[in-house]
C-alpha cells in the first residue's frame, strides 16, 4: 500500500472525527437550552388563617405579577398559616426553612417575625407591614441599615394613635367616653394605648383601658362593655386584635357602638371607621423587596420602609345601622366611604 493511500485514509478519519465532534457540539446547545431554569420559591407565613389572609395574599401576587413574577411560571410560593396560634410560629417557620425557600414573607407582628428570624440567619426575610417598631423589638439594627437577614415594611401604626382618636371624635360628635381595647402582651400595643390616653386629655375625652390577653378573653370584656355603655370603642393594633377583628366589629355593630380600628379590613367587616397606613401601597413595596432580593440585593442593605400613604375609611352603612350621623366635612375627608 502506498504512503499516499495511507495518508488519505488518515485524513478521512480525521475529517470524520471533526464532523462527529461538530455534530455532538451542535446537539449539545439545544439540550442545554432546554434545561429548565431554577424557579425561585417564596415562603409565605401568616399569623392568621388562609380565608382571612386571602385578600392580602392575592394582593401580593398581583403586585409581584406587575413586576413580571407570575405564580406557577417563573415563581412559586409555599404558604403556611398559623391560624392565630402563637405556639405554631416556630414549627411553621422551621418547615419553610427546611424547604430551602429563597425568601420568606412574614404576614404578622413581632412574635411571628422573631420566630422566623430564630429559624434562619441566612434566608432573606421580608416583613409585610405590621405596626411594630422593628428596632425597638430587636429585629433589625436600624431602619436605614437593618443588618442581618430581615428587612421590609413596617406600618408603625402606634404612632398614629392620637390622630386616630382625633378623627374619631370629629366623626362622632356625641363621643365623650371611649373604651380602648388592647393586648398588653405587645409592646407596640402598650405604647399605642399610652399615646391614646395622653391624646384623650387634650381632646376632652374620657378613656378606659380594657385588656385582652387571649381569644377567650373577649366575651368577658364584651359583657363588661355592655354594662358600662361607653360612647365609642377604640381597637388597637396587633395580632390578637387582627385575628378577632370580625368578632369585635360584629359586637360593636350589634351593640350600636361606634368603633375605630387600625386596619381597613375591620371596616369592611362592619366596623365604623379606620385610619392607618395604605395597605395596598405596602403590598406593592413588599413586591419591590422580593424583586430586589431575587436580583441579588442583600436584606442588610435594603432600608426598612415606613408608610408614606395613609387612608381614612368610613362605613356609612354601619353609621346608619347604629344611628350615628357623620358630619359632611368628615365624609369629604375620607379616602373611601362604604355606602
């Protein structure tokens, strides 16, 4: 066999190898392109039950969708609900940590936030706007630079206690004696009550504080209020009040008792009025935090935000039911009137 023939065969073999390599390389690109991208998973822990939390959860989903995150497509959510049971906070927080979610959203006050913080020092945690001071509660180092793995939104609703009481007096002209319902186990609630009692003196109102420490304590307080017959009921913020807001609003309605709350949902449930942070705006900010963190930002570097928008809601339907005439100027001041 000639040297020329051997060289030709060798050359053909090299060409075949190169062609085969090129084919394999070309085939590898669509295979890699077909590999599914990792879908971020959000852990969602609420201190209440799924039914009462549904409006909030849906609002968060909508806010995330507006930023391009669509549930079931490019983002997933693991939901956990404590149903008002404080002892379940650590257990549910541990479940989400075990699932290795990318971010945990906490819908609740200081105790549930602390439970999640105790469960993980690495997974980013986003607060969803309860009325606590996270610095005072030891959850973050400062609002400007949180440090650690917790950031988000705080309503700091306790600072609005005096303003809320003033609106109550202006909207209910016959108001003279106000019962103040609160949970003494919460620092924020205690601070809010002090602010309300201080403001009452300047507004010429008489106040009496009524404390409820657990869900089974409401009926006793309700029975006492029926005997005392105050002119109005001021309901402070906090997880216990939030969980029982429908119950409180129903009592006030049946007792023909004007009532004011921190959260709008209580007014939707039949309460007379509320004044507090614009919850919808807060949800949009929660989505902003999720977006920033998924894009690489660290919670320690994202300042905790306080509310900049507030809303005053009046339920005119309730006013008519309990025989209260709201002055026209107060109806004009309301951000929304439920008729």
